[in-house]
């Protein structure tokens, strides 16, 4: 062993870089043609030093007895590796050839020493890359082995096992109800979108001999389309043996989705000319009972994909709230009866609730999503509801992830409860003001003005006026033609300062501005009121906010309207089929 390090000219070490550097330096000093035996010994010493470095690193902390047994095992391991590492031998041979060429160049010209050194460095770099590649290859093998182990576990005790038991009973395998129950089972839903299950299912159906792999039972394909939210589409005409296939050809296309769903799509796409996917697509999947289950799984898939892509956020609130909102009893097909038209787009099957329960078992949902479900489905009073059997498991999962949901939503100090309190005060002021108009009491009364000022002075308003939830509720009631002037003015000022979503803020601001001229307009229309107009110099009109507010918001009945005929096209103030008041055009521009 000492001869190895003497040949390399270094002390024993496990550092591969030092060993390679020493080998490169010795290679430059000894030419293979002049000293072939020495060069062969140097090459063997280099290999032995690398192997010794690996063993030395692994045995540093072992006892003497352990080191002895380890050396025996390592020797056996080295012998086995030498037998199967043909690639390394070829690489070493190539390195030797490159070194020989380098030494020849070195002998013929000293000026080429730098090139020879670069060649040696290139060899070292190649070897390092090779080792990194081997390490990556080993990692891929480990991952493949882990995936195969997961497929094997699913085949023995998981979803694949349950699937094969059902499939290998030919009579049951042809029945859609068999697969309807399977695809709603917890064992399937746990593995549904995993790559291991999808790959295992595809492989099994491709290799089994109970049914032709290109003509699987229609009941299975039907329920597979429902469970993975597939919509087979017309893929064009197909020809076999230069003859046009008489049936229309249908395929499934999926992109940027879960691995398990991609493998399930491949099962559809391997179906041949004997499989009538056209009938399933055009008739079976459109039946209301099947359509509502397809809608349920589509929602489930959409929510899981939004969660995977980090889209269950405030910015995407309208999308996920709409998806989750249609699991209310009103939209459920089984709850509303099988009346005509109930299988429309918005209808869902009750199974959507079970799917969301599984989703919350498998994943942690954002708090905003959990609170939305809890409030939307009225889960607080579920025990007194006829839907408690349907939603009890969902409520359990929500409270498991968010134990304080009720306190946050309905507690005395909860944000939602305080927003509700403010909204009730605000809406009461507006409704009472509106009732005054119904009694021909135009304008803001002192009592309404005092209540409005008191509302905007509340500490809760100062604390919560920037909350999106409060803005949404206020926005829903404030778009009225009749609004208290104090409320309208303060709300316009508030909307100009805060960070509120568009276009809601602009629409609300415009509505509030229009309401400011309502009182004057109604007085003009009511015969009981006498209107006296004061003379105003034209020069003073430009600085009169009241005049321009009234003129721009009402404009003698309109700001702009469609051109009613050819005779109006000669109007001076027209633009894109609309005729405008002169002042509005100037203001707008």
C-alpha cells in the first residue's frame, strides 16, 4: 500500500482532488513510451488510491473488529465493482490515450507545455463530471425504486388492490355502479392524483388479458371520465388499412395537471375502433345524474389544482368562492329532486361534499377558505338543520384545521361580528333616509345628519374602514339614487383615500356623486314645491361646484344618449354614435 503513495509522491489521503493532481503531475514527468512499466504502475496506483480514499473515509470511526469485517466487505465490494464497471475501464483507457498524446506533444515541443497541462486538467474535469453523472444516475435509480415500491404497496393493500379485485370479476367489472362506488371510496380518493397509482393503473390495464386493453368495459370508462373530470372530444377522422373508420374518433387531452390524471387520460387514448366513446360522450355523460357528478369532480379538481398552484388567495377570491359556493343545499341535485333541467351547469351532486371532506383530510386549506365555507354553509347552527347528516363531516374537518372559526366569525370581539354591527347601523341610516323620500320629505333631515356623523365617528369605523369585507357589504347597499348627503360626501372622501378594488370603487363613487343631485331634481319634479332661480352672471358659473355637479350629473335629463336618427348626426357634439352635452364633453376631455 505504501508503494501507491510513493509512486504518486504524496501522503496517504482520501481527498480525490489531491490524488488527481498528483497523478497529473507524475504523468508529465514520465512518458508511457519511454517508461511503459512505470506508467502502468502509476495508473494502477492512481486507481488504488481512489478506492483506498473511499474505504478510509468510511472506516475512520470504526473499532478494530469493525474495521476488519469492513475491509473484508469492502474487498468483496471492490471485486464486484471491478467486474461490472466496464464503463470506468473504457474511460481510463481513453484517459491513458489522451495522456500519451499529451506526453508526445510535450516531448516534441516545450512550447506546448501549457496545452499539455490543459489536457490533463480536462481529463480531471471529465472525471469529476462523470462521477457527478454517476451520482445523479444513482439518485434516479433510488427514486425509481421508491416509486416501484409505492406501486407495489398500492397493488397489495391500497387502491390498486381494490381495483384489481373488482376488475377481475367480469360480471361486476361491466357495471357502472361498481366503479361509481369505487371512485368515491376513501382508498381511491387518497391515491387518485398520485403518479404511482396512475402509472400502476395504466400498466395493469395495458397488460391484463380479461378484456381487450383497447376496448375496456364502457361502465369503467364512463366512471373514469366522471372521476377525473374528462370530456372526450372529437379528434378527427381515423383510417385503418387505408379505409375510413365509420365511427367518429374521440380523445382526451389534459395539460398541466396531476400525474395520476395524465395516466388516466392515456387509458382513454389507447381505446381502439371497437370502443364507442362517441355514445358515452354524447349521451351517457349528459344524463343529469351523471352530469352533476361530473360537475362535482370538476369542482374538486379545480380546487385541488388552485391549492397546488398557490391560487387560493385574496386576489383569486371570486373564483374559489364561486366554486365552493355551489356546494350549498340549493345547488345539490339530490336535495332539489330530479326535476327537469336540474342537471344544468350549476347543479352538483351531493358527493361534492364528500370530496371536499377528503380534500381537507389530505391538505391544509387557507384560513380564509375555511371561514368562507363555515359561514356560507351556515355550519354554526348545523345541529338544528336538516342537512346535519350531509355536512357534519365537513364541519369536523374545518374545525380540526381552524378550531376558533366560530369565535372569529361570530364572537363578540370577532372581526366579522364587528363588521356586521357597523353594517347594520349604516344600512339603518340609509333605509330611514329612503323612507323619508317615500313620504315626500326631500333632503337630509337633522336627525339623519346627526346619526351619519355619529357613525363615522365610531372607533370601530376608524379601525375597520379599510377591511375588504366591510367594503363589500357597504358597496352592496350604497348604490342608490337616494342617499343622505352627509353619508355620500364622507364616503366619496373615504373612497378617494383607501386602497379598494376596481371597478367597484369607481362604480360606487359615480353612484354617490349622482345621488348628490337627487334632492334638487325631485324638488323640480314635485309640483308642491316652488322653484325660484336666482340670476347668476355667466362669469361666476365656472367656479360654482353646485352648478357643475348638477349639470354634469343630470344635464337637463341626460349626459349622453344614442343618436336616434339621421337628423341628429349633424349635431356638433357627437362621438362614436353618442350625442353629448357640450359641458360634459369639455369636462370629460
